[in-house]
């Protein structure tokens, strides 16, 4: 049995593009609220392209009685736009942000912030301690970093700028997470690091995500997934086993929380959390 059933869990969603998607996400959230998440974050499209959908989803989560965090990216952002967005979020009652550099898509410009640390510093200068700020980190090194130490140095800059916690890119090798903590400790960093967890439910989707973001898939996992072909049930069962075991290792090693990239689905995250003993019953609804 999992040794610490009270470890905090947070959830990440992306803003739906259609009314049908919004209805589906509302049902998904209700199912996942049984995990009693510490907060739910909502992603922010390239160059702020999903701002309206992001803020709408954040507003709905708050109205449902749960803490919500809005993502922020540097791409195409100016001091004026960020200042206005921060004011909007404060008026909504948002207390958490996830500050990221973001990827540079074709047709967008860098804006006023070159690095996530610049964005974090600006938020702190503008709002003080009004927001709890999360930043990203990479157990397997950011794909654009010149070296592992350069990646640690970038994380150190985010800590100095005022970040409260780091959330990792997803990974499937617990040694990578623990080595990251060792490297951070050697460089004097004190930032808590929450593992980002991506359930495995679709081989092609996972391979695509990993190619885009630079996350490593261990060879034994890749070969096993390939052996299942189009057998989705076997892929899901194997994915549940792999990710649940990963979470057990991380929690046993002292991870402070788990952050689930839900992909706007409830089943995979619930199954993993059930295997960890983290599912709590929801109160009965009064009709």
C-alpha cells in the first residue's frame, strides 16, 4: 500500500475549443474533483492564442469551489498585455500562476520577455506576493539548453526571480528526477520540485508529444508499446502499471506532490491515483 496517501495532487487541463469540448471538460473536472486537488491549472496557447478560453476555464474552476492557476507564456507578451492580464486574474480571485517561456511558433514574436525568469521577475515587481508562481523544469534537460548545467542555471534564475515551485516536464525514469534534485542541491537551489505525470494511453500520441518536447521514452517502454500494435486495452493496462510504479517510486523518494497532465480525461488519472490510494469519495449531491 502507498505509504503517504495524503500527498497533494494537482491537475492540468487545456482550454476546450468547442462548446461540446467545454461540456465534456466540465464532466471530467467533476469526476476528478474526487481527488481533492490542491489546484487545477489551465494551459495558455502560443502567443496567448487561447487567452479567452483559458480565463473562462479558470473562472469556471473557481466557481466550482476549487483553486485555479492560469498559465502565462513569454511568447508575444508585452509588459502592457501581461499587466492587464494580471489585473484581470486578480479581479477574478486567481492566486496561482504557471510562468513559462513557451515555444516560438511561426508568425509570432518574442515580445518583451526573453526567458521565463524575466516574466517571473516582472510579475513579482508588479504584484508582489499576490500570486503563487510555478515554473517549469526538465529532469532530462531542456532540449534547447547548451548543457545540463546551463539548464540548472536557468532554473536558478527563475528561483532568484521569485518562483515558488517548479513542475517538471513528464518523464518515465525516476532516476532522472532524483538526479535533478542532486544537481539542484549541488548548485544551492532550494526550489521544491513537483513531478509532472503524463498517463500512457496512446502510443502514437506519446511518441509525438515526446518528439516535440524532448522527453525520453525508455527503450523497454517503447518496445513494449510497439509490441501491442493497435491493442488499446493492452496499452492502457501497461501504461497504468508503468506510471503507477513511477509514482510509487517518486513518492517513496520524497516528492512533495504530483501534478497530472490529464489531457482533459478523467479515467487514466483516476486509475493511477486509485492504485496509489489517493481517491477520496465525493460528498453526496443533494437533488
